[in-house]
C-alpha cells in the first residue's frame, strides 16, 4: 500500500493537499473488487436500458421504453450503491492511516 504524506503538505494546486490527491489518484488501483463490480454493473445495466430505449424509438415500439426503465433504474441504484462502498472503504482506510500515524507518534 502506498505511503501518503501528511495532510498539511500543500499540493500543486494549493487548494488540495497532497494526501488527498494521492488518495484520489490511487483509489482505482486500491479499490475493493466489490466497488469495481458495482460500478461496471451499474454502468452496464444503464447502458443496456438506453440501448433498449433507442431500439424502441427506432422501431416505434413504445412498450420497449417500459421494458428499459427497470434496467436503467437498477443500473442507477447499483451505481449509487457503489458510491456507498467507496465511501465506506475510504473511511476505513483513513481510520487505519490515522491509527498507524498515532502509533508511530507514540513510539517517538
């Protein structure tokens, strides 16, 4: 796992700390598999729903629109659930990092 600098280290933008930039840039590599599956699953279901709606519009089949709505709805809910998984994982990682920093400071 990557070591992050202290939060007070200014980033190149001046507004975002280097710690935050590293967490944002490294997240996909360190993301749990459940998050990745939920993101891609949600995007895939939403994509399938949009394709069904387009096919229904091209073929003038109004009932296909109603068939596509559950795909889009479940896709969006899955994508929202992935955001919850991401937030949970970040909170867990931050808590572990703070605990390690406290233990390191206690040893000094």
